C-alpha cells in the first residue's frame, strides 16, 4: 500500500504525516508513506488545498488534517 501526504511542509502537513504514521503503526499495515511537496503532482490529484492524503492513488481527504480513526478506516 502506498500512502501519499500532499503538502508543502506546513504545520498541518507535518501533523497529517504524524497521524498517518500513527494509524499505520497501530493497525500493523504494511504501507509506504511518501511526502509529496511538488505542486504539479499535488494538482494532478485535483487537490487545491493541503494537506491531502492519497491512498493507492485515491484521494481520501484534502484541506483538512484527518483523525487517526479516519486513516485507520482508509487503510484497513
């Protein structure tokens, strides 16, 4: 599974990466977590507001920091 964190490196983007990491650790999911800061790549997903989370190519959230429980639902 590939999880992409979309964002420029702002505080909310860093928090999102932390939450995704926590959810992956708690569920024991085998996932590659990638930080995407390239605006062309972010826009290619149709995401205008960051942070964003993409799981296996599917945009799950944009413009908000997800909860750990939300991320767990997306990856299980």
